[in-house]
C-alpha cells in the first residue's frame, strides 16, 4: 500500500502525559499537512510542511504542540502535557504541487490517529 | 472574513432520489472549491474540484457540482442516490493568498434510506 499511513491508529493516555503521532506520506509528495477533527466538525488545519520546512502554523497549535519533518519524508506531531480538550482525530495528508507550484487542493489523507485523553 | 459554510449537518434521502448537499463560501475573490467524502472508518478522499474553466464539474461515483459565483455557492448533486453513497461530505476551499491551505466546512452526513 503506497498511501498515507499514520501510527498509532488509536492512543489512550492520561491527562498530563506526552504523546507522539507519526505520519508517512506518499513518497513523491513534498507537502505534508496535519489537521485535527473533532466530532461534528470538519478537519481543522494545524500545520503544513513543504519538504522539511514548516511553512504555516495555525493559532490552534498551542505551545504544547510541535511538529517536525526532519528529512522531508515522515513527520511527527507531539503533544506535551495532554489535556482532555486534546481528544480528537489527528489527520495527516500529503500532496504534490501543481504545475505553477501552487496547491492543487488534492490532499491524500491517512486514516487518522484517534487520541483519547482521560 | 473568509469562510465556508455547509447547510445541514445531516441529510436523509431515499434510495434513487436526488442528492443535494449545500455549500456556500464567503470571499471577495472566488476560491478554489472542492468536495471531499469520508466513508465510515476510511480517510477523506477527493470527490471533485473546481479551480478554473467550466463551472459544472463532474466527480467520481456520479456526483457533480456547479460553481455559481453570483450565489457564492458550490452545491453537490447526484441524480439518484445509492446506498453506497452514505458517508460524510465536506466542502473545502483554498482562499487566495497565504500558503493556500485547504479549509474545510463542518460536513454533512448523508443517510440513504432503502
């Protein structure tokens, strides 16, 4: 399978613990996105990488959240000192640029990592 | 402010009936427009998109959408619903400027009644 893969698929943790999610994008895609989705809501943008450069971060992303893409391939999203409000599905997506280098809008999503904070 | 709105969080149709899912955007410059679908326990996938050119766009599984600039709308339709269409549908946009992130609506869950 050459799609976007995310690990773990489910994570249950206690409040105050740190968690880390990993995303492996489609290999030829240089753009990688993290979104968060809660029940009854659409995906909310968190952050975006082009190759290893983090180009944009949402104001939703507090200081407890950090994302990396060290070699321009896989990415990690770490949440420190988790809170119950962090419970959500964390989605990763990848894409390749359009002919003019712009965003084609065609994102390829993984199945998500569901976080439950007790 | 730029925004995307989906009217109706839940829509129920009978099998064989017309499907109409509504999406409106708020922007002074027409954005790029998309519909994504999320089947149960699966990741989101692109259904169709409008960037430039023909305003009636055809997608997978018999769905189509029409960009109407005067109404700032991009409603999704399918003439005849099938049971397999039951899913959650998200309208999404790329507004001009910035790094062109994809902004999603809140979603509409489609139920198809046999």
